C-alpha cells in the first residue's frame, strides 16, 4: 500500500517526519516522503503521481490549519477515488480543545485527524480504517 | 586583479554595506591585537577554552552580554547571527533590527552583523580584546565572513556540509561548496597578515542520534576542504553522544585521523584543534538536572582532552537564555574544570579500531570517486548516499541510515544504508545492539533520542 507523507507549510521539524517514515516502512507501507516544508498542492500532486492509497500530512509548529483550509477545493479538482486523507501532529497553536479541532479538520476534508496522539496509536487507527474500507 | 578579488568586490558592493575599504581592512588585520586570535590563544595556553553561545539584535545588548561573560571568566566570546541574515535576507533583518532598537524587544534571534556593519562592530570586538567566534548556519556566508573578519572576528564556524545538511531543505549543495571555497580563501588570505584565522567545523550536525563514523568523516572532509585553500588553523568538533565511552573513543580517533589526513595531503604545518559541544539534544525541564548534565559533560570534555568546550545553560529547555543564566554556565564550567587537572589517558582499543576502520573505509570511497576535485568527490558521495546524516531535512540526504543505542548508551548503526563500510565493521556495530523481544525499532529510537529528558 502506498503512502505519501510530509510536513506541511513552513515547518522544518524533521525528526518526527523521519520517525513516521520509518514506522510506515516497518508496517509494510511503500512510503513517498516529501519531507519538511511541503505545500498542500505538492502533496496532492504526489498522490496523483504515485497513485497513492493514503495521504498522511503532519505538522508540529501548529500552523497546519492555515495551510490545509483549501483541501476541499483542491480535492474537488480531481477524482481521488477512495484515497484516505489523514493529518496528525500538533494541529493548533497553544492549547486547543480536540473536540472543536477534530471536526474542523474533518470539515476541511480529512478522514482521520490525530491531534497530539501517539505515533503508534495513530498508525494503528490508520490501519484499522484501511481494513474497514476493505483495503 | 585576481578572479577572487573581483568576486570579493562584487560581494561587498551592495545596498546593505557602507563602502567596504579593502586596504583599510587589510591594515587592520595586519596590526590587530594578538589577543583577538583564538589560533594564538591555542598556541600559548594548554587550558581548555570555555565558550558559551549567544547573540542579541542590538549592539547594546551584545555589549552587555559580553560584559556579563567577561565577569564570569569567559575565554572565548561568541557572536551568534540571526536567522534572516543566515538566509541572506538582510532587508528583513534591517527591519527587525529597527523594531528591536525602537521597542526594546528582541525581534531577532541573533546579531544582524551585516546591518550593524564592520566599523561599528569592530569597536566592540577591539574593546573586549578577546577572541570572538562567529556562529551562524549560513550556506552562502561570503558577505557575512567578509564583514566578520573586517570586524576583528577571527574564528569562523561552519562549512559546506555541516551548515547545509542539518539546516536546509533545498539549498543547492554544489553552490554551498563553492561559496565556502570563497570563505576558506578569504580566511587563508588574511591568515598571511598576522596570526592565522581559525576555521571550525560544526560536528553536532542535526544533534539527533548522529553515529560517530559520520560525524568524523564530515569533520575530516571539511578540514581537508579548508586546508587545501590555505587555512592554517582548523578545529574539528563533535557533541556529547550520551555515552562517555563513545565520546572518548570519538575524540581519540578524531584527533589521530585529523592529523593523519592533514599530513597525507601535505598540510603538516596546519594546527588542528578539538572542540567539544555539551549535549545538543533535548534538555531536561528540571533545571537541577540541566546543571548535572552540564557538569557531567564538562568532565567528559576534560577526559577527551578538548581544546575548547562550548557550553549550554540550565535554561536550555525553555528557549534563548538570559545573559545571567548564560554567564552562570560559564562560571560553573570554569569552576568544574579547575578540579579536573592531570586526568589519566583512557581509551578502548577494540572500539577505536572499529571506528577508525569505518572512517577510513568511507574516506577511501570518497577519494576513489572519479571526479577531479575533492569537493566534487564529496558532492557525489553525498548524492550516492555514501555520506548521509540521520535526521537531515535536506532533499539530497539519502535517509537510509538508522541508528539506535546499545545497552551502554553508545549510538550504533542499525541500518548502514549505502554507507560504504565493510561487512566486518558493520558486524561489530550490529553485535552490540540488543532489542527487546517484539520491540519496534521506532519506539527504541524515540526513547534513545530522549535519554536526557
């Protein structure tokens, strides 16, 4: 199964990105890691180019929201079929209430939203979600 | 006029530099006080030199920081440059400097040297009459280094690899090599006029689970790239690994191989120094634990025989330290060093042999690349993944090497990626690793990164 991943926006926090990359490989995914400082458009281009099953965006500096608002618009321009859109990390600046944050990101077009959730827990949930979808 | 001089004229002629006077600068360097040269300090003392980190936007704040450091017994002063200047964005630095001066709030995380200019900055440097070390992180440091040298800053940190792979996603590596070649040449030119300008490489790299073999290879390569342009005084460096044994082994091998490779390439007259960085990874939030960490790393620096130590502060986990916290660390490190005279020589033959073998294996692979110059060979080596650093944001980095700690805390190669090291050397590394039954490597790495928390 193919996953496109990377850190969105002007965010150079590379350590977690590399750990996500290693974890996904350990779980048997084929990983296309775009690395840090990646724009939303680049992610979607990569999903199309690689025919990926999952897009897993991460963010640490809390600025992801501003970079992800346009996801629905970008998604509407191409038939992404059943690609799973997931985002995780620190999804807000300062202390945020996950109960308002998660629906907000779902509204932008993400199927899975992991705000300050342990890496393995998040990836377990991703795998469950893929199984439910019959992937 | 030489090609280099023509390039220099172009570099210093810009809207942010007020008439750069090459003749005046040459005269200043030729007649400068010996006390400004760390290369001279290294020649005349055996005492480990203590240097903190630090830099503020305004002249006054840096001046006060230096006063604080001097009263704490500092040996070498730092000048840390702000991040806009590091990215050659002098216009933003100028704006933020003006805001910092007007509002007494620090709008920059360092000193915008280009905007202050060399005439102003030189007044401060000569006033303190103490060696100053330029700390930055700039792939294109040509203008910055011209202004620094003209200011009386006679130690320049960095290099084309160590200031690129850990700091940048897509600045072109070949350009970084050529821009640093310029820096080396200018340092070499000024070195002929008075005491040598010291160049220092940045061994901590991305400061996350860096295996000594990679640190050492990059140190040796940046040293050779510098010496081949005529630099006569060079410091290799590395940061605390988290294992006392591994620090000692790294230092012993690095000292020996630096001399070996410098001599092999005809640089017998070059002075090589060793710099030790206190822990560069994530610091504990408990300040008394930070104090313990700083003291322990001072002991290790003494055991490895470092010529200079670069200090951290008890505020590390909380952001840029105040000048008081920073000076406190200097005083405390000096106090600890006072207790550490006449230490025994320690080492570990098997570990040192294996590390030296791995370094030699990679160095030979680099030298065997068919390219015509050393920098091109190194460039190819990085493209091929023969050299890579774990946890680099740069797109050219191979990202295949995986490291974990062994039960004694030593950082080991778990996956060697494309590093051209022999099966025998790699087997030695692998033999030290113990993973718990069913343990995920990534969980081990996460724990290993955070050992000091």
